[in-house]
C-alpha cells in the first residue's frame, strides 16, 4: 500500500507521533493508500518551515520573473503527470476520470494564470500634479495557510496555492482528509521543479482538534484562505480574528437556476444537467434549485428527466462514464441520503433516481417540493435537483433570493433586458446567463451571505495575498 507523507521543508515526512489514516476509494469502498495524519506538532513544524522560507529564503526576494518561470515549470510537470494526478482524485473521491483530467488541466492553468498575472500587475503608478510621484507596491503578505475541501481536490487547492505563491508568499496547505493524495503529488513535483524548501508545505490531518485547527491557531501565520462548509468558515474566521489576520472564505451554496419560457430549451436542459449532475452534484455552485416558468414546465421536466436517465452511469475510472453515483465518503453519502427522506422532501416527489448500491445516489429529480422543504432550503451537495414552477419574473427573483446563501445563480432567457435586470437583482457572487461553470480567472469569485467573505481571482487575489503599500516621492521640489 502506498504511503503519502507530509511535505515539510522540502522533505516528505511521517507524522511526529507516527499516526496515519486510511484513504478509502468510495467506489470500491477499499483502502487504497495510507496517509500521514498530522496533529499540532506537524502543523507547527510546517508553519515554522514556511516562516523561515519567507523570512530568510529566496522565494519572496527572487522577483516575479524567476517565480513565474518556476510556476510554469510546475504546471508543465503537472501536465506531464496528468494521468497520475487525475487518477488520484478519482480514487480519492470517485469523480469520473474525464472530469478529473479536466480538473488537472484547470489546475495547471491556475499556476500559469497567476504566475503571469502577478508579473503583469505588480505595481501601479500615480503621477501627481503637486510635483510628487506616488506608486503602490504589492509586497507578499508572509505565511499563507490554505485549507481546502474534497470535492475538487486539485482545482480548489491550486486556486489558493497558485496566487499565494505567485505573489511571493510561502504556503502551508491542508487538503481535506478524504482527498489528500493529488496535492501531495503536486508538492513532490514542486520539489522536482526546483522550488526552495519550505515554500510549498502540505500537512495532512483532520480539522477540529487536529492539523486544521492547529494551523489556524498558529500566531506565525499571516493569511488564512479557506474553502468548505459555512459552519467551518465561521470557526475559522473566529480563529483568524484572534491574531487579527485577513481571512478569505469560500463557503456553501444553493444556486438557483431560473429557466424562462423564452429560453433556448436544449441549451437550458444541457446546463441544468451539468449544473447538478457534474461531479455528482458535489459542487458548491450546483444549480440545485431549479425554477422553471409555467409555460414550458412540463416540457422542460420531461426533457430533463430523459437527459438525466440517458447519462452513462458507471465506474469512475472508466473514460466512458459520465456520472459516477458513488459519493465521496460514507459520511457524505449518509448526509445526502437523509435529504431523500419523506420528511426532508416535505411532500415533494422523486420522479427519477434515488439511492443505489453502496454509497451511491443516482441522478435524482424531485418535483412539487414546497420552498420551505429541507431539500430545497439546505445545501444537499449531491445529485439531487428540485424543480419548481413559477409564473412571473418577480416571483422567480423572490424565490431565487430567498436563501441565506448567495454564491451563484443561473438565468436562461433570450430576453436581453431581463438578463441584465436579473443579473443586477440576484443576490449572488456570480450570475451565469445561458451558461454555467465558465470562469475567467480575472473576474471576482466568492459569495454573499453565508456563501463567503471576500473575493479571489485576478486583482482580487492580489489584494488578499499581498500587503499593498503606498510610496510617495518628491520629484520637483519647486512645485
Ligand atoms: P469542511 O468545512 O468540512 O472541510 C473543509 C476543510 O476544512 C477540510 O480540509 C477540513 O479538514 C477542514 N476543517 C474542518 N474543520 C476545521 C477546523 N475547525 N479548523 C480548521 N480546518 C477545519 O467542508 P467539506 O465537507 O470538505 O467541503 C464541502 C463544503 O465546501 C460544502 O459546503 C461546499 O458548498 C463548500 N465548497 C465551497 C466552495 C466555494 O468556492 N464557495 C467550493 C467548494 C466547496
């Protein structure tokens, strides 16, 4: 059985106390790897290594060009090892291998994008009429702790690690305990690429009373960036407030997907399927609340159901599989299953799908669930879509905004004015019109309400991962 250790100070090491945890493949339900399980001592060692590398090492001082070259070298190596990286995520959380390969490509792109973006946006100048010249520097913030979830193990971790490194910080990453392998492989590749020791550290372990909470309590940390559940986000924000350090939180969602009578129906059905059944709905951005205008409701639900039933369901390691029903872990399966109880459905009817063998849930569509039903209100984080009928634009807007989450929303309409109107009125960090999941890494990403705090992406990441500094110089003393 392969062993994956912590990566601390450029070395792969076991936990100080020798503790390990099993890594289970949710499709086979068998242990496929052994992982070092870190505690406070391991977390503190990793932060100390990152601190030394930041205070004394070359990384923050080598300049943008050299960092850019190393980050691109890492992206090259990730692309060369794409099959191995993708298989690690597939075995760790059961996502179809074709989707895992897509995630690898996107993760390599995260490094390339932020390497280039940092170099191109490293300063701003402000010529002043008073005979002075002002400019801003974006100096690295220091030691960044990144804590990531299990649903996109590579993509969401690199979304944090890449900008943090590009801006000259050193990093300690704690991947989710269910999906520890792919980022360990990336940290090994960073050593191979020539990253100095201590620049990218990876510590494994659990959250509460384990490596996770020890990292957030360490006073030598300068930034915490977290993606995960809203409840965990509140705990982490409280930990950050004790040292008064900035925290960025990307949290849960319960996206509304609104389809109007005038929508291109084929396009709307395609994206409605993608938005809830991709990655078996284990997506913070999932369009799990589907609102369909009454004129097309029956036709839409009919087409939606037949598209859901036409998906190739199978072994996530098989490239022909479109939907892997095995959820990421037994614990998660139990949670998703509970939303299919009659009490959670509140009178809603399951027209297709339901629980399958092992830890699996088939593509599931629920109709007629009232808006106060648990399955409609809460983030299910599984392949369960609830379809609801609406009559007017005002009604759709009110339904969409009636949630404590505000990560994203989707609107399907051919009416340009309505598209802009709703984009302005929807309470969400991202609104997709006639599409879903498309990202430009320069754009802000984050949520409102219980979906998060702060934004990352492009210059938004720059603000978070740096200490912007103003420098004002006298140029012309006569003025
Ligand atoms: P989680 O909050 O249980 O765990 C996320 C990470 O935090 C893990 O690495 C975990 O070990 C760690 N952790 C847990 N408790 C901690 C503590 N007290 N101190 C420090 N670290 C701690 O979330 P999850 O179940 O892994 O992920 C699923 C959740 O993430 C869903 O709610 C989903 O909506 C959300 N999510 C949000 C986004 C986004 O961009 N907004 C993206 C993906 C997932």
